[in-house]
C-alpha cells in the first residue's frame, strides 16, 4: 500500500450523495408509473409526512443504537405512552381542540406534545436506569429486557385506559386540505413535514455545531476513546436515551393524530418500520435515518398505490435491496 | 527521581484468559520507559489496564501516590493521563480541528501549543478542516499523538506509534517524541520497532507471557545483542 507523506496533497473527501439521490430518483421513477401528476403529488406529500413522523420516532433509536450499542426493542413503548399522555390533555380541552381557530388548537396541541415528550423522556430515564444499565454490552439480555419492558408497558396502558381504541380527532383547523389546482395536500401532512424537518435541522445543528454534538458523534464512533479523553460518556448515554424517548413520545402524538386514534399496541406496527429505517440508514446515522424514513414511507405509499399486494412486504424488500447495495446501511457511522 | 506510575502485582483477566500475571513496574517521572515484548506478551493489556479500559482483577496501580486501579477511565484521564492507542482511534467522522477540540476537554486550545504541534505535524494545519477519516495512516497517527499532547499531561501512554507507518513518517514521529521527552514528559511507550525504542527510551521493561522478564537501562539492552536475542528474539543489527 502506498503511504502518503505529510507533504502530499490529501485526496479531497468525496461527498457521498448517492443515498440523498435515492429518494429523488424513486420519486421521479414513479411519475410515469402513477400516471396522474396530482395523484403523484398527493402520494409524495403523504410519503414526506409519513417519513418525517417515522424519522422523529426513529432518530432517538438510531442514536441509542449507535452511541450506546443498545438494542432497545421497547422503543415502541415510548411512542404509545406519548400518544396516551396526549389524550389526557386533549380530553378536558375537547372544545378547544374542535374550535375553528388555529391558535386555540395549537394552544392545546403544543402543551400536549410537550407533556408527552416530558413523560416519555422521564420514562426513558427509568428504563435506562432499571432495564438497560444492568445489561450494557449484553445484546441478548437487552433484547429480552426491553421486549419484556414493552409488554409490561402495553399491559399497563391496557390496565389504565382499557382495551378500547381511543379516538383522537385532529384539531379542527388541521382538518381538510390545501388545494393547489387539482392537487389536494392534507394540512396535517404539511404540519407533520414541517415538524419533522425542524426536528432534523435541530438535531443536525446540535450534532454539528455544539461540543455536545461532537461528543455524541465521537461516542457513536468510538465510545472507549471518548472516555480515554476524560469524558463521562454514561451521562451522555442517559441524556441521549432520554432525548430519544422524548422524540418517540412526540412521534407517538403525531402518529396518533395522523391515524386519529390511540391504542396500546399502536407501536407494534411502527416498531418494524422504525427498525427497518434504523438499519437501512446505518446505525447511529441521523442523515441515514432521515433518508431511510423517507424511503420507507415512499415505498409504502407508492407501493401501496401501484401494487397493493406488495405493500405488506415492500419495506422488507427495500431493506434487502439497500443492504445488498450497502451492507452497513446508507451511511455507515459505527464499525459495529 | 520519583516514580510517577507504579504497578504492583497487577493481574488482568479478559474473559477466561489470564493476560497480566502479576505485573510490577515503575515509570519514573520525566523519563521515557519502553515496554517491549513479543506479540501477545501483554503490552497493550498493560496500557489498557492502567487506563482503566480493562479492569485489573487484583493488584495496585498508583499514580503520583494515588490508587487508580478502581477508577473509571474518564477519571484516570482527568488525572493527566494521555492515551494513544495502537489503533490510533481518531474520530474519522470529525475534522482534525474537532478531534483536537474534544481532546482539549474543558479548556480552549492553547495557540502556542498548537503552533508547536504544527511545527512537527504540518499536515494537521493543512488539513485542519478535513475529516480525519480521509487522512493517511501516518497523518492519523500524528493526529492521535497531537490529541494526547494538546493539553499538558503528566503521563503519556503510547501504544506502538510507528506500527505500519512508512519510514519517513516514523522518522518524523521519533523526532516529535524526542521533543516531547525533552520538554520533560513522562512516557510509557510500547514499541515493536527496536530502532525507535533505542532512540527514545531511558529505561526498558520487557514482557513475556504477562509478566515483566527484564528491566534496566535502554542503553544497556541496546548494547547487549545476546540479551536482545534472548528476550526479544531479534538483533539490533537486523533493524539498522
């Protein structure tokens, strides 16, 4: 192997834009297949909104995977808890939720989302201390503990709220669609997309512009070396775990509003999607997670429209295809 | 000269393997102590045990008279121990600058110290904002050492810095380590390259099968070819 000397010019680092182009290519490819431009635009908007919601739920999990090497199969519990907590705020303020004023609606929605994040984050603290801490570095036990935790959380929700599905209607001002020509884009999907983008930008700013972010990125890559530099990474673990749990709670509220219902096992359908996103994005990669979430949502929406029978397995097929192309995910961050 | 670091009867187990089998060693302050030995002798395990990355199963490790064998790695690092692992372990997703910002911990990077580092490793200045992952092996090693010395450290633990590097870069690294030594640093240096060891070492410890089998002056070992052959299975001439 030829070794560069200090005086040699460094090859310019290549920007890896292929994964970024993938959703764009997929979207363009489906234009002729879908046929109608308005249907295609509606499907694309739906994909973006769904992708952003999945991203919000999965972003915490990918950091937990990458930084802590923890397989948290109980991540879905934070989603369900977040959604249920929101119902506690929505129920007494049902009139405000149905008021025909965006500001009045947001005055309920925002505290509900914040409370859900706070409760999910606090639950994350308990889960990390009680379930995860004793099994760091032991993947099999992590799977058993967190799966057990998920079952306990679901059954607790059943015990507290009952087995029935709880309706969670969209606030009045978020119902309906924006009409652009013959294209209808649901208002809530626009809001979900904007929130998802805001979360993505906020995470990117923290990761790339702050020392805390440097520590997280360094920790995802090599925890041991971060400790050898004198940083107590366990505290960072806890902070990331709580943040990831809080984001899952936020995602739970958004998903519940999207589906307009809450039930204790709502996380079951999402857990598979979230794990697919985390795996195809590359463990620990927020950028990969973002693109992966959009891809999963696109495949679900375009695939569901074009080949409904394939909808059930479309995400697994997507994962197989991505891993055949890039076995460590779209953006490999960790060496695990 | 007092001993900055002392290990007494240190045993380390990794899983069911008994790697360190009662290590006794002392690292005098202001000196470069070479830790030599064949592959698998336990040199890297010794450094990792000192750093707290692997827990000693028994024995005492003291730094400036303070017991550290039960302390967590970050606490040991904050006592003033810099660690350069064999794998270099630069954060490849971070830039050169970001790697050094993290290494400076709570302090701002000292411009004078930075200029001093750039004097040895000009490539780091040139690639200041480049991702560390895109550096060559030699440049990564420079960054790894720079990270350990960006702040004054009481003790540097350096694991095979010349491993796999081109001769021209090995020469630059040796010069840098000599300069660090001249500034009075205390270094425990694991090295397979006997030429580098001879150039840098004041004292030498030779390990075999998890124990120290020889200790003495580096100059004495360098001058005693039969002893080198017996301890290390090499002759100095072969490395010249």
